[in-house]
């Protein structure tokens, strides 16, 4: 029977929901063929992470010279010298969808945590990444192939879980950096938007001020024009004539201070209109500007 474990990791503020399948007789995951790695303890993990982020983390670990979860001598429990590889004769070619990476360490003598390992040989770790939308499936398999022996020995699961622990740490840092960068960009965009809104508001205020200034200017101009075209009579009994001649008929007499609007200007006469809309002519010396 296979074992399914669920882990939660809070590294770097990220939550990774992990389903680990330790394969004895695998169901729901592809096991390593018995001719290559009998009894493989392959680790299958479903991560709440993008395929791109998992790829970045796995590539870094696959290129790392440290091989975690095993060692050769009791006094030296960190195994180094591993090299990345494009393929391995200790695994059947991967024919399913996904990205595949290998890490190989040659010349290992009876490495720990491999079944029946009592001679010199090669340790190979295979990583398979399969994107599934918002989740990514990661499979890790580790085997030890003794020199001159046709079969590879599977890890007891320690190498896979140890390598995954490093991948998980790197993935957490990648996700934290991605979120932090997104937060910075969002803050920058918010500040830029605030700046844009502020500039727009300042522009509107400037336009409003300019419009208000234009209105005031027009009002002043109207007052000035009105002052130029409005007059008042100087004396009582000022005669409003029907035409600009001394001999023309008198329309009415205007009291002193009567305001009139200039309609026509001649050298000696103004054609005017009174406030009650009566039109006529006044001599220019009969009127004065408004105060």
C-alpha cells in the first residue's frame, strides 16, 4: 500500500500544501521500472505554486553539488561533488509530459539510506516537474547503481525528502521575493496613480483659476465698456432731439443726471437711448461720463 502524507510549510510566509506519495506499489503515479530501480521510494509532491517558480527552485538544487539525505563516511555526513546531467542510464527515458533534471554523483562508496548498497557506484537523483494550472506536481527519485551490477538500488526515501526540503526552502524564498516585488510594484503604481490624480487635480484647479480670471477680466472689460458707452445729462431740461440738428424737433426734456446709452457717435452729437427705450440725439456738450 502507498502512504500519502500532507505537510504545511510556512517558510517565508508561504503556505505549501504538499501531498507526498511514498511508492511501494504505486497508484496514481508512474513508478521507476523494476529493471532499473526495484522498490523505488519515489516522492510525488503536489505544490501550490506555479510551474515557473518550481522550475527555478529545482534547477538550482539540481545544479547544487551537495547531495542531501545520504553520506559515505560517518565523520563526513555532507556529500558533495554531484554534477547536473541531461540524462541517466539508471532510469528509463521519461516519456510523459513534464521537465526532467538529473543530478549525479560518481564514486560513492556504500552510501547510506540506499538498500543493499555495499560497494562503489553512482548516485543519481531525478526530478520531474509537471505543471497543472495553479498547482505543480514534483516527483523526485534517487537510486544507487553499483559498478558491475545490472540493477540500481532505490533510496529509502531519505534522499528524496531531503532534496525536497532544499527545494521547498528555495521555493519559499522565490515566492516571497515574487510577492514582495509585486507589493513594491503595486505600491509604486499606487503612488504613480496618486501623482497622476494630483497633477490632474492641480491642472483642473489651474484651469478653474484661469477661467475665473478670464471671467473677472471679462467682467472688468464689460464694466469698462459700459462706462465708455453710458453717459448722463449735465443739466435739467436737456432736450432730446429727433435728429442731430439744432433745428430738429424736440422729443422730450431730460432732467439732470439722466443716464443714456450711446448708440451712434458723430463729431458733435450722440445717438442715444434712454432707460425707457426712447431713442434720440443729444449734443456732446450736454452729457458727461458716469462717475
